[in-house]
């Protein structure tokens, strides 16, 4: 039985668990035929193998060798498998789309920053909201301060609701999420970091 303190000790990010068909289906639907895909934390390659049928090339990186060994021996020729820590491994050039199906990811900000450096254009992920799948552009987004009241999702991985008096919240905005940079959570982390330097 897990107590609260025991479950707090579990490093969920390192655990292998497949997702459901609707998650994989939604992620596959975001892919385009010309894509070169990087699947981060690819597990037993069940998604990467399917993705390889739809795109030009797939790189799948997974650090757990035992999980990788569960994959079938015969893999599509356009699928390259790397057993490595994706936080330390140098991402290849030419990636157009990254896939991060990792609901408990604690390094969203690092992945996004590194994908931007290599010129990757899109990220397909369930990491920010922890449910569903979103396909987000990796181009710079508007600063939080300029976003209208309503739901936002930040490049650091935080999500939230920008409040305002009810009469200032546009009716349609409750159905939409605005992608922002430099949200209050980014600011709070920077304050903590600068305090620890002092
Ligand atoms: C919840 S599973 C999902 C696997 C796969 N994305 C899927 O949807 O079928 C997350 C996987 O990410 C892997 N993982 C977590 N952090 C990683 C890292 N830094 N480098 C490589 N793999 C990682 C774990 O070992 C685990 O297999």
C-alpha cells in the first residue's frame, strides 16, 4: 500500500507505462508525411513503430534498456533507436517534430529549449496538461503579461488561468488556451534561483 509520503518518493518520470489508443491516435493524427520525428521516452517503441509508417524518419530515444528489449526484433528501416538519457543525449539535426508522451515529465522546459535550438518546429505532447494530446508550435510565443484573461500554457510547462474581473473575461476565451512565455511560475522559479545564489 502506498502512503502519501511513499508515493511522493516515486520518480514517476522514470516509470514505463503505455498510454491508451486515443492518446496514440491523437498523436499520430498530428504527424505529417514529410516529418522527421524524435520520440522522447519511447518506451517499448509501440508509438515509434506506428509513427514510422506515416513519416519520413523516426528517432526513438529511451533510457530503460529492459523496456526497449520488449520491442519486436524487426523494426521499420526508417526507425533509429537510441538507448540513452534524452536529457543528456545530443538531439540530431533535421528533426521537424518531437513527440513527448510522458504525462509525469518534470523536464518539459529543458526539452522545449533543446528542441528549439535544433530548429524543431512542433511538439506533440501530453506532458503539459497531463491528459489529452496537444500539438504546439515551438516558435517564440507572446509574453504572459500580454495574454488576455483565460487559460494559458507556458513554455516552461506550467498551465493556469489568468484571472480578471468576470466582466473582462471574453466569453469564448474559456474554450481556448493561449500559449505564452514567462508566466508567473517562471518568475517564481527565477526568484527562488536568485535567492539560492545570494
Ligand atoms: C509513461 S512511459 C511512455 C512511453 C512512450 N512514450 C509511450 O507513450 O508508449 C515514459 C517513458 O519515458 C522514459 N523516459 C523518462 N525519462 C527519460 C529520459 N530522460 N530519457 C529517455 N527516456 C526517458 C521512461 O523510461 C519510460 O519508458
